[in-house]
């Protein structure tokens, strides 16, 4: 997932390289931006939100190029200032720079990831190296760094307020890690590597989207879909019709290895074909095969790390994270892997016993796990997903669950804004009001899967919050739930419900942002902290008061029977060995890819992946990694390089923080206010370890996480 962390400096060429679908117009090649370009000035709509009705594909290229040119001029003016460097004429000036680029990128990133088209995918690859070069022109500017360093070295004498002091430290480290202390020849080498990496990351994103689309499983015989609900079969027929495959059914791929429909498909051959389609989606030796792309990205990153003075890219990336070193991450993994894999092996034995009891005559394979684990779950807990889903209609969950919990905890209320333009008819917009009825944010939600949309779920900003710039947050949540056939309710699983609460936790982190400086605002924190608010918010999905309010039958409106609620609770720790092992495998792969050094050759992706998982005992044959290297979007294009472990690290934080709530009365306005004041509204204005300890009263404790996962008593 992505977050609203794009800085006034073009700090992430990878993120900047995303773009989107704003119409069918032909891309303009002009380098000049018309004053009528919708990005030329701040939007006049509420919260300066994007006027999607008037944004065309052809607007992006001139706006991006003008934005880069403008920002470079603004930054050079700061660097060339003959006055002695001060906080105001250096850091505040930097924070004010790049407003045009920020404006266009807020929309550019949203649309590429959520509603793209061929014109803008082409532009994405074209502009990525230019954005990387802009980034380098700022952070490798020797005169500018000299000013930053002078203020940093004398910051104690300046008596700055806490947030301003944090900004100085933030920029100094950012310049240093970007290579500001390199010689000019070294900087030239780094610039070339940065531009190549940006191009390849953009290429990877487009290859993967095309691979996922082409990899969808097409079924010609309805009998092969046995086990699926009528709604799922209708949705598959609708997807096939949209692809001009009338009379057939199409099972589209989600971004993870395992596919949700595997839990229901009773025809084993169909399950295997769907699993294989997922597993091999980006490895077909065609133009969408990502392996050569990622091998080169890994090699480039190792070379960049060595240039900047680090043994590998993971070490470089973790300098500004809570974990600090890859060794700390691996030590953290070591506390989880033995218990997770041991439990996964026990779960596999239970599943094999069911297969044998049914005289299946085969050994458990990855494509069997979800189908038979669902049977084990039914047997152990007498719970069936088909019984549960009718109580979870997506927009009922949003309004009476996600929004309701935010009201109880923080006093927020929401009003739908049908007057504001959207980029797709599935998108809904809400204005967010604080406890005193003041208007504080806009929230967009886009929940249904499309074939021009990246897989997964994420949050980001169209407009970021900053008191300095006078902007309030415009937040969006993107998911990939199956869109129902016309006239059918949009029913989701409890896992999907949890995803909605998760992404809105990120949303709250952005909505409550209250920072002076955009670089420190809202979710602009370390990766191994930013998932803390989102995962913490998941806990409220099962809070009795919240759950009762949203878990109502889509037809009768009756609340879920208590007996079924109790079954869901009892089943919460079910399959946790599998779930944790697949996640650890992906996180470990990420770290190992980014511990490669310049002494290592260009890797054979499949061989390296296999050896890496074997080395850390995460190669359980029945438990495939959550993401295979070849379709691991998080680490090759979405900013999580050497950072996917963050989901587990922050699970430790969120479970420990939730235990504080349980110790202090649970879901109350008073407790919510404390969490808002000490965590959600603080952005990156304080050392993150200190921020957590100030709230919790002690360093993070892993035991609540182990208990919550059912790994210890």
C-alpha cells in the first residue's frame, strides 16, 4: 500500500512514476503548460481536491514537466542565496517548493494505480527517469547540502521548536542517505543508477498489471466452477463478457499468491489451474515476464548502496527506520519463524487427515490448502463462509462499521458529497467532520476490482495536510473486492472487512494530521511505524458494539446471531501458522534480495528465491510465499524495498497498544482521544520509538502479538 508521503521535494521517483486514466484524449508532447491546464493553479473545489471532470490525459505531461522545472528553479534559488543559511531561508523555503509538482502528482499517482490506460502507462515509463533526475538534482546539490549541513550542525543553538528541529534532522539524514556527501564523479554514477532504477520500476508496474490481466483463468465449462456461489459465478461471467469472452467465465487474479476462490472451488483440477495461473503470472517468457527487470533492479540497488557507503541496500534503507538494521529484522523474524512454521505443519497434518478421511488419494498441495482448511474450520468451529458473507455488505460495513467506530473513538461524522467529481463511477466521496462539527477532510473510497487497477489495497493523499501551505487532507482508500453482478449485494468476507478497517486506519492517520511542514505530515513516517495505526484499527472490527452495528443480514437486516459471532471469535486464531508463515516468507525474501552485494552476480530469480527460503526454513512445500519475487509489487515499485517486514513489526506495536486499551476500558472516547493526541495526530514530528513509548509506557512487547496469533498461551 501507498501513503501520502510525497514530499515537496520530489523525493520518490518510484511514487512519482505512477499515473492514471483521466479520459481517452491523446497525450500532448508539448513541453509548455497552458494556463488553462487544470494543474496550473490550485483547484477551486473544496479542499483543493482534483477536478476529475476537467482533467485529461494530455494535461499530465506538460504539468509534470513544468512542475519539475519550477521546483528545480525554486531549489536552485535557495542554494544560490548569498545570505547566511537560516531555518527560514533554507528549510521553510524547501518545504514551500514544488507545489505544482505536488498538485499534479497527487492525481497522477492515484489514477495510474487505480484507473490507468495505455497512454498514461507509456507516459509513466517516459517520465520516471526525469523525476529521478529531478530528485537527484535536489539531493545531490552540493551548495544546497552545505546550507542544510550548516544548520544541522548548529541546530542546538537555534532553539527551534520540536517539529522544526525534527525537520532539520529529517532533511540532513535524507540528503546524506541520498548521496549528498559523495564526490561529483560518484554522484554522476549514482544519478545514472537512480534513473535506470526509476525506469525499471515503472516498467515492472506495467508488466505486472498486464501479466495479471493476461493471467486470468478462463473457464469454458461451468461444471469446473462447482462450489462457487451463484454470485461469484455471475461475477465471473460478467468479467468474461467484459473481456469479449461471451459464454465463458473468467477468474481474475488478486495480487497475492493464494486466490480467494480457492477456498470454494471443489474441482481440484480447477484449483490447480487457478493456483498455477497466479504462481506463474509474471514468468511466461513473454513481454510481461518481470524476472529480468527485478534482477537488474536488485543489482542496481546493491550498487547504489555501495556508492553511498553501505554494505547492501537493506542496510541503507533501514537507517531511518525503527528497526535500524537488517540484523535487527532477522532477529525479530527468529522469534516468529519457529513457532509459525511449527503451527503451520500441525495445520497441514489436520488438513491431510481430512483429505485421507475423504479418500482423496493425494498429498496436500498449495492449491488444496484453502479448500480443505475451510473444511477443517467448519468441522472445528462449525462455521461456513457462505453463512458469514451475507452479513457483510461492503457499504454497510463502511458506514455502520468503519465510520461508526471512528465516531465512537474520535467523534468523527461523515457526509457524502455527490456534488464532487470522481474518476470512476464506483468511487464515493465523503466530507469528514470533527467532534466540534468543523470540516477537516475529504475521504474517497474505491472498493471494486478493475482490470486497469493495481492489485491489493492502499491509502494515499490527493492533497496532503500542511499548516504552512494552508492545506487540509484529501484521503483515498483503494481495495479490490469483487464487484457483484447487477442487482446483487456487494458481499465480502470477514478478511475483507478487516482490510477496510486497516485502510481506514491509514486514513485516520492522514485525516488527523496536524503538522506545520508537509514533509512530516500524517503518514510521512518510517515504514515500520506507518502500518501501526492501520493494523491497530483492525481490532475494532470485532469490538462487540461496532460488530453488532454493521454485521446485519443484507436482506432481512437482522443482526448476526450471537452463536455465529462466537464461532467467528473462536476461529480467529485458526490457520494462523499458515498466515504468518506465508507473510514471513515474503518479508524474508524482501530482506534477502536487498542484502545482495556488488560481489553477487545478476540473479536467476527462481533459483535465488528457492535458495533464500530454504536458508531460513521458510520453504514449507504446502505454504507458498504470500508474494513470489516476480509479482512482489510492494518491493519493486511501491516503496517497500527492505521494508515489507514492517507489517509484522507494526503488528507488534498495534497488539501492544491495543492491550493498553483493554487495560483501560476498551473503546471509549477518552481512550480514542489519547491515541489521537499521542499517535494519530503527530505525524513524524517526534522520534518514533519515543512516540510509542510515551503512549504505551514501555518499549514494544512482542508477547501480545504472539498471543493474538495463537502462538503462545
